[in-house]
């Protein structure tokens, strides 16, 4: 942020005029919300709107550069656009669209909503809505076509959120953590605990394994508790290697943080796993999140498998 920029209480950036005349044009932060049909794009868009973003749904990509220009001229500094396979020729136009936006000084961020096939099937069937790429085939055929079509876009995403095992309130909370404050150039970290027996989180940037620690599951008085309870937390953190592991993990994140920011990546998800996601990973994730917040990193801790049998 330049020295003449200020961030008022409402979170939007303003640029003050210098004594020699008007200052630079306010920058526009643009988020492209996309992903799988049924994965929560509408929920994410609503959450952004609640945070004060100007949200446009299903906009033809060819007019996006002009919309960004109009947004700047009308004092809009945070714009979110929902784009998906309903938009004809979207993926053919995407490279040209992004090139035009970059040339105009706006670098789009991509928020990609993901979910497992079986979850999407249940959601689509519950609303009795056909998949946009289903055609005359089965619902799974449409999901497969969509996943293949947007694979490149998913790989380029700045933030991927897997909504398979979270509800709309949890999704809104994750969107608020990522886009709800004014520190545009700061890294935001999400720490997720999970159980390997339930699969690795597909939206993780970094996955670590804490199954080298003794398992509280085999301590009768600790078994019914979770890593959120003080006895389990104290037991896990007192084990040989626990503190050193967290120190090394924090050092690793410190090494990569500046590189992430330089490359325009504002979000990173660190997944910490144990066998079931109830004891060791939960306690370690809580402690890791606490340490990151202590050094000034905006950090949210989630526990994917706590409460799951």
C-alpha cells in the first residue's frame, strides 16, 4: 500500500489527493467466483455481498473489462463476478479477458468452489434441477464434463474451498475470513485438521502428518474427548517432537509466505492429519493456529472430522 492510501473503518481503500493535484486512481480488487455446479457459488456470492462487495452473477466474460472500468469510475473498489459453465464460450474467452484486465491494471483473483461427485448429485437431486452440461445423459455425465472443462481453471485458482463436508454457514465463514478485511496484500491462512481414514482435504495447499505422535485414542480417559479439550491438548503437546514439529512447520510457512504474496497468492490452506481427525490433528491445528496469530498472520482453524465416527 502506498503512503498516501488510507483504509477507513468500513474496510474499503481510499486514495487521498496530494497538494499537487489528484492522486492515483483507486485500485479495483476483482474476485471471479467459479467452480462446480452445486458446490456453493451462490452462497459464496451472497457472503461476499454481505461483506460489502459489489456482486454480479453470470456476466458474459467479454463485457467484464468494461464492467471493471465502470466500477472504478463509480467508486466501486471491490467487485465479485460469478462465472460458470452457463456462460457460453467462457473458457475460450478466459485468457483474452484476463490479459485485457491485467493490461488495465486489474489482476483477477479466482475463488473456486469444489465438492465431491456424490455430494453434488445429492444437492442437485434435492433441488430437482438438471445439470447445465447434462444434456440427454445422466447427472453424473454432466458433472464429469464440467469437471473436465474447468480443470485448468481450478489449477489456476487463488483459493479452492471444498464444500463437501461443510454447511452454508461454515462456507460463509471461510469466505469472510478470506475476503472480509482490508489487508489486501496480507497472507490469510486456514488450518484444517482431518483424519486420513476419511481422505485428504482436496483444497489443501500443504498437507502434514502427525500420526508419529502417540494416539490419545488408546488412553481410556482421553478416548471420548477431542483435541479441543485441555486434557487431550496437554497430552498431545507434551509428547516428544510435538513442539519441534510445530516450530519447523511455522518456519516452512515463513519461508514460503513472501513468495506466495509476490506471486499474488493471498490464501494458503494447511491440512494437519492424524488417523481419525479427532485427537492429535485437532490439538496440533489449534496450537499451530494460535502460534500463527501470535506472529500477526490472519488465521482460521477448522476441524473437518471432529464429531464424525
